[in-house]
C-alpha cells in the first residue's frame, strides 16, 4: 500500500490524512507537536518542517507529500520559505507527488470571479509569499524534477478552522450579542468547507491531469457575512443579532494594539467587495463537488455548541 506524508495537523492536514486513511492508505502526519487525527492507518510524527534533513529522511518512500502547514499568521515572510523549500526538495529527491494546500492571497484584488488561470499579482507580503511558493514548485515541475499541484481555497468553515466566521463571531452569536465583521457585511463571499479542501487535495495529488496546475476547491454558492451568520443562527436555534462591518480605518486603529488584526489590512480587499471563487474546472475535471452548505455549517458549529 502506498505511503502518504501529510505535513500539518490542523483542520486541513487532519482532514486530508483521514480522507487517505479511510481509503486504505498508510499515512504519516508530521507536525511540530506530534499530535494529529487518530486512525489505525495513521502514524503521528514530531518534526520541524524547516529542518530539511529531517524532512528528507521522513519522506523516504512516500508516494505523495501534502503541504498543509500553517505557520503563525504574522510570520509568513520568515517561516514559510524554509518549510516550503524543505518539502519541495524532499519531493524532488524521492520522486513524490507534491501537493500544496493554499489560498487566494496570491491573486491580489480581483474584479469578478476568481479563476485559477488568473495571474498571481498580489501587492502584499503574504500574497507574494504564497505566489513564490507555487512559482518555485511549478518551475521544478517544468524542469521535470517533480510532479506538483496546488489546491486553493477561500475562507474556511469547519471545526477548528481559523475563520472569519469562527472565534470572533460564533460565541457572540450564541450569546445573543452583536457581531463585528471585516469589511462590508453584505458583500457576496465564497466560503470553503475544510473537508472539501482535503478531498480536493487527495483528488489532485492522485490525478496526472492535475499535476502542473492549480485548482480551486469546490465551494457552495457565495453567502455574505451577514447571510452566513443568519444561517448559523438558524442552525443553532438562536435569534438574529446585529451585524456591523469594520472599515479599513477601524482595522488600522485596532491593529495598533492587536497584531493579528493589523495583519488583516493586507487582505481587506477580500471583504470590501464581492469575493467569489470560480471552481468550475475542478468540478468538471477532478469530479469534486462541495458538501451541502448546511452540513458544512453544522460541522463548523459543533465545537461551539458542545462547550
């Protein structure tokens, strides 16, 4: 049976590992903590993904390597490059397929639906970091050194996801308190279910049609932040709450004291206008369809409702 190596034990890494394990594959989940999902086909390993020698050793014999890492949001510029370089080098050395879990940051501001063939023209640091990771991998693919693919998702919903619909929103919603969201609360927005991202990662890594290209995770029809919060209220059986947007100026003000909020200025454009994912090519070629929106939100809310 083939060996699959998943780096990262967060929501996407864990879901990817379980998707593979439940299909009968042997899976190693590598993370700094050594923790991860429990399954008879999954082995958990502790490793520093920026340690190229350790990554190379662990990757020996792997059919595919999945980059589902998620370094601290404020440290992408310093933390991503050594990890991405180590994983790519290991895939090249061992002949493994290299699948990268990514997002839409690399495109920068876009007018209209976001398709995977758009140029990577991000003006901000995080977008440029993500774009460079893919360009490095794609260059290695073009040289014939490795088979690579990348799966890009919009903002996540799902248990444990660092989501704009997560910790800053759900507890207040359940308590009947008003909610502040980034940007325009009525702008249409695509949301990606973490399990669908994992399913797309597995499908892309396994298909030679997917190699050398980026793919968008199939996601449900866009819902504004206000609509999504209303949907969650209905599922949780609580009343509607006021939803107000935070302007760029408000983000700047709060960001003076809260580093994580300060980082949101770079991608504010994702929430002050429609931000819509075009996933049609993934659906037609890889055959992945999104999980029903209500099922995704049920899963997203489950940890909060258990507290």
